[in-house]
């Protein structure tokens, strides 16, 4: 057998909630560490007195009792673990692991036994249930009853609020009240906060960031009392997990953070952290409300009766001595700002400070976040969403939660990367930076640094361009593109687009190879499509019979007044909602009755419509006349289109012919002036040496009517 035994997923009950963790048995001690809070229970081997093995809800459990009266219970073991643990206890602790069965009879009459911090209810010397007295928040007595109230845990799905014990008379010693004796045993071990006696010391008007306000802090031997103008809080020292003393970035202020579990409550708000804000310049002379001998005996030189110094030093020193926990301060991390041990960032749209510690990260102050390295699964350095001058630091926990600290200056990147790398945390995008980080490593996308996302976008752009190029080459195989030379064909929206259609293709005399026929050019030039006119709205025939209503609308009209009377002051929208609900609840027979009424109304409408059309009412309305007119116009257009081609051939180059699309205006010039302008424009844009073929084409263009030129556009 080895020197240690380790078990994972071992559960420890805390105020009705099960927290998992790791349990280790060694020759020197028994150590349990909670996975949720990181709290450590250390039990020296010499103090172990009793060990009990029993069947519980989560498999098997072990109950350990120490010589100083503490009891520890851990569940989640398997049946096969009993032999290993029993042999280890005999060999190393000289303690026998005894098996004990729980009573499952379900009786409510038995014996109450107080054993250390536990109240055990037994039936026939077998335990039915046990109550940790540390979970008791209040103890009240009645005539023959004792009522126990318990601290509530927000993490527990179901919480036990109170338990009542009936204490029969005559069970205690003669002359003593059995009810008071029972209650006194409970109060001696219960976590009942009672402000008895004077406070050890008082700090006046301290600025508190969480919860916000100024509070007087009264230090008692067993708890901390925050007294404000609106709220009061009493915090037992047993609920304090950790203490932090953090310097601000400007080195002029200090934050003192107290981590609490369970948190303090203000209505429905829970405060897991108590944050005090101090200025380094504030001084204080403190005198404890105790004698020097008592101070020396109780605190063993950690405190003295008269002390003086900075206010934050006095508070942290007193809290450390009374809570008996170490104060965590920032380690060796140094930010980009000289002397700063933190990083300015934002979390959930609130600006704050992120402190890299030796065993985790803490963010202050709204909302405070503490992340231990052992609960962190991975971290990620992400590019800022709004600007490349900053980046985001993402932390993912093993439970699947993600915390994003944004708007961190990129000058902090190198220091933070080195810190995370030294702590051996898993970095998701490690390929982003292989060599030692420098301040200029986190640079913009247009620097020499390799950017995988940019490269991917470039590759996709090339593929898209190649795809577009292949489509163009399939459509335009009749001519090649020569960079640097002007295209012979005008673009669709150029001012000289009409010239390219009717003009010559280039220098016919100099280079015959570059000649292009007008037919080929016409393929390239895109024709403009005529825009379809919008359809006019049909005018309603006011004299026509009205359409029949559905069965629901008939029912609604008859029931509207009844709904209004049953619900006075109801709005129109609420009437519709209410009617819809009532219609769903109507029986099948009633709905069939209303369907019959709707069918009868439909028949009456059809009959009335037929009579209305026979009387000529439908055709005499302006709307009907307009629709007939449009229908006749469409037929005429079709006839014109079918016979239009033959007429144009017969007319040939007659200038007097004007197409249907041609629109003349008073501002336009005459035909002769238009011909002269075209001649001057072509002479200016084309070389003077022209072939015979180009002259013929120009003559043809001059004799073409204006309507054909407009159509080619």
C-alpha cells in the first residue's frame, strides 16, 4: 500500500448544497479541497479519534471526528473502497473504520443527542438524521417546543427552512426547564450572530464600492458588522474565504477585497465580494477595546492595543488577525505602465482593473470576478472588435463559462502573454505567436505579421475573381482584351454609346485585322429595358353588395357588447384577445350554428351580386369602365407590334415617319441642326482618313430617323 490515497469527485455538504472536490489521505494529514470555492480542510492525523463508514444517498460516506470536537463528513465513495481505506487507517492512523447503519424506520419519536457540533436524532441507538449546528441561524422556544431556523444557500435547489422539536416535560434535571436546556445546547454551538458586549474596534465612514455606500465597520470577535444609513450586514468570519489587498494603477489608492461564501444579501441581490476603497494618504491611530494582556493572549502578538499608520494597513492587519487568513497581494507581474501591477480593461460594458495574481486573476470592481488557475480550461487572445489598437482576453473555465475582458491596450499584450505562458495555462491561439513576445508583436493587419484570417480572405477573393473571369471568357469569345489600349466599343452608360453602335470600328486603312463588324458590336452593347408602368389601384364599387362575414366575425359582433359589460374599461385590443379566447372555448354545436349563419349570408351575397350585375351596376361604374379601356388598349398594342415590322420596311428612310415611342419637344433642335451636330462630333472623335465602307455607314446613320437611334440606346 502506498503512502497516500486519493479520491476524486468526493462530495461535501455545505448548507444543503453538495460541492464536489478531491480527498487525499496521507500519513501526516487528511486534506479535502473543494472544486467550487477552492477552500481546503486540513485535518492532522494526530487529531483523528473516530472514523465511521455508512451508507448514504450518494453511495457510501465517511464521518471523521477529531479530538477537539470537529466533525467532517464526505460522501461519494464506492462499496469497494471500504477495504482500502480501513487498512490505511489501521496502518497509519491507528484508528479503526467502523460500519454503522442509518435508521430507516421513519419514526418521529426518538432521542436527541448533542455530540460536538452535531445534533443527532436517534431511534434505538441508530441515527435517523444529523443537524450541523453551524447551519442554525435562529433558535426560538415555545411552551414545549424548540424551533430551529437555518441559513439559506442560493446554490441549493431545495432548502430546509426550519425544524421543530417537541420536548416533553420532566426530561431534564430537577429544577431546570427542559425546553431552555435544549435551546441552550443548540445556541452554544449554533452560528447565531448576537452582538453581545463591546466591539474590539470601530472604523468610521469607510467608503465601500460593493455594496455601494459609506459604512461604519464594527469589529467583533466572531463577526463583522457593517452599519450604513440604509442597510446593516453581519458577516461571520467563518464565511470569509479570502482577503485581497490590491494597489490601484495610479499608486495613490488601494482596494481591500473580502471574498464571501455564502454571500451577503440585499433583497434579491447577492454580494460575493466586499470591496473597500482607501486613499494611501489617510492615516489613523487605533486603540483596541481590550487590555494589553488580553490582546497578547488572544492574538499572539499579531495585534497590539495601540496602533497607528495608514488606514488600509490598519484594516487589513485587524482583519487578518481576526479572520486568521492570509492576505493575497499581486505577484511579480508588471504592466506596461511603470509600477502598475494591473491592466485596464472592460468587462460587461464596465471599465475596471484586471490583476494577474500568483494563482489566479481578479477583476475589480463592477462586477468583481475571481478566477483561479485550477478552474481555468483555456485562455484566448482575440483581436479587438472595434479597433486594432486593443485586443480582448478571453478566459474559459472547466464548467464551460466564458469571461471576456475587452479593450486592453495592445502594448500590454507581450507582458500578459509571457505571464500566461509562465503559468502554463493552455492558450488556444498559440500558433499566433511562437517566439518570445515583444511590444510590437500585436500589430495591425497590414504589418509584416502573418494574419491567417486575412490570408483566407485573399484566397477566397482570388477564387471569386477567377470564377468571374471564366464566365466572361465564355460569353465574349469573339474579341480579345489588350491592356493599355482603348476599347472600340463604348460602355453602356457612356455619353457616346450611340456612336459606337452606328460609327466605324477603327482605322480601316491602317490595320484591316482590327476591323470589327457592326453586328458583333451590337452583341456587346446592352439594350436598356423599358420600365413597366405601375399598376393603378382598383377603385372600389361603393354600390356593390358587401362581402359576407365569417362565422367568427358574426359571433364577435353579437358578443362585443356583452364582453364590454363583463370587463368595464377594456381596450379594443384586449377585446380581440378576450374574444379569441372565448371563441376557442365555444362548443362544437354552437360553432356549427354560427357556421350555418355564415353560409346563409354567403348565399345571400351571391344572389345579390348576381342581381347587381344583371342590372348593369357593375359595368356602369368608373372603375369598370377604366378596366375595359385598359383591356382594349392592350389588344391594340399587340396588333401594332405584329404589323409594325412590315410597315417600317415599306417606309424605308422616310424622315417624316415618327415611331410611337418618339416624343418631340419645343426645346429640341430641328432635324437639320441635329445632323450637323452629329457630323461635327464624329469628325472630332475619329481619324480623318476613312475608307469607303465607313463613309457609307455614316451616310446610312444620317438618313436614319431619330427614333431608330433612340431605340439602339
